C-alpha cells in the first residue's frame, strides 16, 4: 500500500517589521529663538524644564554603578519639575515686589536679587551642558567660563526691556544665549546617539501650548496703541 506524500506545508515567511528609528534628543536651535520671541520668553521656562529632564534621563542610563555620563550625576538627585518651579518662583515674585509697600532702600536691595537668582538657574544648566563638550575643547576643559559668558549675555539682553514703546520687545532676544547652549547640547547628542536617529523638526505639543499661551500677552501688547 503506497502512502501519498503529505503536501508540503506552505512556508509563511515572517514579516519583518520596519526598522524603528530612535528619536533624537536634538532640537533645532532656531526653535528656541522663535518660540521665545513669540511667547515673550515664556518658552525659556519650558526649555529649562525639558533640558533638565533630558539630562536627568541621560544621567540615569548605563549599568548600575557605571552611569552613561558621570558629569551629569547631580541630576539623579534633582526633580526637573520642582527645579523649574524654583526657577519660576523668583520670576513670579518680581511683580509682587513692585506693589508690596516697603521702604525704598529695601526695594532697591531686593530688586536685583530676582534676575540674579533666575540667571543662576540658567548658569547651572549652561555649566552642565558645557561639561558635555568634546574632549580637549574649551567647553570640556573649562565649562565655568562659557557658562558665565552666556549668563552675562542673558543679563545684558534682558535690559532691553527698558527700551521705549515696542522696542522693549527686543528683550526676547535673551533667548539667543539659550540657543547657543542648545547648539552645544545638539553636538553632544549627535556624538552619543545612533547615526540614524530621527531628528525632530516640528514643534512638540508642549511647545505649541507654550506658544499659544505666550502669544496672548504679545498680541495684547501689539494691539495696544
């Protein structure tokens, strides 16, 4: 009795999933300037939070006891949200110092502390980013100096708010030093990320919300005679 051969099972090739590109942490530096200008520099607070969050994520990578970036170890002890809140507090208290009755001497002594504290937070982020520079570069060898230069540049650009009429909006150029720091950070991400990492070109939802909220006072200023 002859047995018929079993029909060969049709091979079902496994469908290979399309390669998933890693999303890059890079952000175009011009995003920082554009979003800051059209949000009356409100975006810089969001940028501060996002950057601290990204640096904390990088600091927590790597095996236990062998962090991916030892120079960012301080961010393991920092909550980016509360760090951004601490940045926002002196900025929010600034207008209150103008309406709270106090002696003129006390007001003159306290008023400069608000921008100094705010710039101190940005200097901290600038210093952390500068430490990620290439080996042998100025950023890596002496991160304090470039961080100090960016903080001083922010202070000088912030004084443009004293210009008359619509020229006071030039103070939003305070974002230029922040864009320089973003350029430094992009250079670092480019070195540590995969070569095929997908770079974001569009605005994120958080950036769009910040832009919408910040554009309201900007529109009111432009429509005010």
